[in-house]
C-alpha cells in the first residue's frame, strides 16, 4: 500500500496503489490524513462503523473519503485501523479504530474529495487510484 | 487533454472556436502573458467543457486570473437560459459557496498608526478565530437560530448586534439571498457549520490591514470613501464547513439528475440539472442558505475586527469610522436579466472565482453607488496589493457583468513550499513593512506571493478589457491567516 502526491495548481492530487480494493480505501484514507492532520498517531481507542454505497468503485472511493472528511471535521475522528466486512463495487462497510485528534492537530482544511479527473483502475499489482482533494 | 485552439480577437480577448460538443464558443479575457498559465494548466480545456452545458448562452468565459478548478475552472463564468433547458451546476459555484470578500474603510491614517501595526495585527489574530476547524466566535446556535441565519444571512448578524443597517446596504444582495431554505440543507451540513460561524478558516482566507496607496479615479474614490493614505481592512472568507457539505451533498444529487435527464457531460464534476427541475430548485435553495451563512460569517467577523481595532487603539467607533465599502461574492449562481441578442432574458449566471461587476444603471447596485457603479474588490497576494474597481456597462456586454476575483494561483502548494519556508516568507514580508501572523506555517508558505499571478498585470487586463474601471490600489500592511 502506498500513496504519493502529484502537483496540482490549487489543490492536492493523491495517487494511491494497493493490492486489494479494501487496502486501496485504507491507503486513500492515509493520504487524506497525511494532508489534513499533523503527526498522525497510531492509537486506536475509539471505534466507529462506517458504511458507504455507490454505483461503482469510483463513486464508492469518493463517498468513502467524504465520510472520513465529515467524521474528521465534526467528530475530530482519525481512523487508523480498518476491519472491512465488505468492500466491492456497491458497498464498503468497515469497523474503524482510531482516535479523537486534538483541536490544534489539523494541518489543512479539506473541503472535499472531488470527482475531477478521478481515476480508479485495476493494475497488474492490484489497484491504482488518483483523486483530487479540494483544499 | 488535447491542446486547445485559440483565436486572438483583440489585445485582451481570445476565443475558443465552437466545435462539437461545445454549444457556444469559449472566451478567455487575458493578456498574452497571462494566457500562458491558463493554457498550461488546462483551464482553457475546462472552458471548452463548460461550453457544452445544456442551455449555455453567449460564451463560456475565463477571467484573467483563471486557473484549473474542478468542473469549471476557478475564474470561470457561464450563463444558462432556463427557458431553453439551461442547467444549474454546483461545479459552477464551487465548494466554498459565497466565498467572497469585503472591504472596510476607516478614519485611520497610515502615517499615524504605522508604529502600532504589529499591535493591531496581534489584536486581530487574538480576536478573529482563524485556522483549520476554527470555531467558537459566537455561542453555539440552536436549530431555530441556525434557521434564521440560513434564511436571513447578514440581517441576522446585524439583529444580534454585529454591525448596522448601513453594512447591509453595502453588501451584495443586502447580505441575504432570496429563496434560501434551511430545510434544503442536510443535517450533516448543519453539523459541519454550526460551530464555525464568525470564523475565518484557513487556506487562502485572510483578514488584511491595508493602506490606500494610489487613487486612479478621484470621483469614484470619493463616492467609495477611499482616500490616499487611509487604512482599510479586507476580509476574505466564505461558508465554511456548511457550504462545503452542501456542495458535497448536491454533487451526488446532480450526478444522478444528469443521468435522469439524459445530460451527457465531458467532465463528471460539471454534473447538473435543468434549472426548473426539482433537483436544481433544491440545490439553489441550499446554495442560497450557504450564501447567507457566508454573509453572516463575514458580517460577524467585520464587527469582531471593529471591536479589536477600537480596543487596541483605545478609540471610539466614531473615531475609528469603520464603514463597509462593499461585500462581493465570488462563488455563486444567480438569476439575473441580461441582454441576449437584443432581448432582456432571465439567465442563471454561474460565477466561480469571479465577481459581479455591475454598472450604476443596474437596479441591483446599492443606491449610494448608482452614480459610479458597483465596487469590485480584487484582492491580490499578501505581499503585493489589491484593487478596487467600479463595474461598467462594458462588462455587461462582454461578460454578463462579471470580473475576476483575485490574482489566481500559478504554483502548486508543494512548489510554493519549496520556493520559501514560512520563516523566510515572514522575513521577506517584514522587510516590505508587512506584518503577518498565521496559525499554520505550512499554509503560510503555500500562500506565498510567488504562488500567485501578478495582480497588477491582472488589474491591467481588467481595465483594458473594460470589465472594470480602476479606482484605487491598496497595499497590505498587516495580515492574519489561518
């Protein structure tokens, strides 16, 4: 699992690679937190269930990230562990472990995950996704 | 994306010829130099995409500060005709609904306050909540109060004691967009915004002390209350988490709506629905609610600024003389009547990173500005300057009464961070007599002056193209950022 950031004039584009779709969702979450949170911790004392639905993996990825953004903004929740019950082209459901970040621990304000130039495809090694976050 | 063909029409106008599936040509208002980055980052391609929207009228346009956005470029303008299947697109408004700015004039003279600028910036930094997730400016609102905010905007703030009627008279739409419906906003949007009212936010949002450095149009400057050497205060912020969630929620609705109405799109982020459809009406009602949140937000912050300056200088409101010149929104969709082939026609004008620039003949312009035209505020980067323009008849003819909203980015955030550290940047600004305080070093570096286009070059194009009449230039002296 790996992510990197590609240059973009106004916002940030993350490129994520993973062997499975579940791991891709986890990697994309990692990319989001790398942008938004200072010094992401590995603690996981808080649990939440998260379920998103979509009409394809691309939409599912964006909905997943938007839910995480909402939880980060409203509940200050950062997910560090992901236990998936289901992750296919229609539904992603996972038990998340994580922590409540300190009020001063935000690095960037992420307005949302966009569909702009969204790319998600299977590769020889698994999956690759590119998604632009609006900052 | 393929290279876009451009045809130069005059010194400041370039046309993207209409080729299928475009429904109208595209127009870019720029100098040859400003055109380079617009071509390079594919904003021109995005204008060609916008020209494909159903019911689009005239031209899809890019302003001189345009750069790549999602769906519409930032600095994009397009009008659709509801009577001809014209659509409404959240991508033509953006995440930060009614991100905008307001400029306040004061009785303060720069020469008098110069020794106290650092104290004033400290006072603003202390009293105006800023930074990612900033909250706590006013007590948490109950649902009933939140409904009033969303449906009455800046009027709610004035009723609570944040400012006066004169502020509303100097705000676009008097600080309240009609048609707002709190019920059109999701519970999530309310949750995301309920603690953020009266806060600046982060990123490119700022509160900036400035001095009127140059006056170009004496008559207009007199009407606007802009005198050389006078201290001003500009606030740039929007609808915070509330607006972002509205955009998120309705992008999903509009993607389904586009499929439902059989609308083919070159870019998913241009998702849309016919203006008269239930989906579009709901979006517009929610968008108006977010616009009102933003106006309430800026109104509260302006009052916090007034109090901070009065307290720091130990002067009365009368001595401070802080008066709102104008408040403009630059991410919005509005129904306006424009001349289309000689016929007054009701259009839905999308301005994403673009400002309304109406002449004095328009009834929408505040009474006090009818003799000179609507003030148009164009903030530049924190190290260079900002401009005040007046709206013109020519803008009505060329751009549906629209102008640019700022300087526009040229560098990515990572490139900006590599160009200078926050400490180096602070020293550079200090050497220019500009005090800056920011919650985030990372954000400060990302917002470095070199990350933005040359505001003087942008202003020059605006003036030459006739989208606005140059009135005054303001030089920054102190900035707070989130």
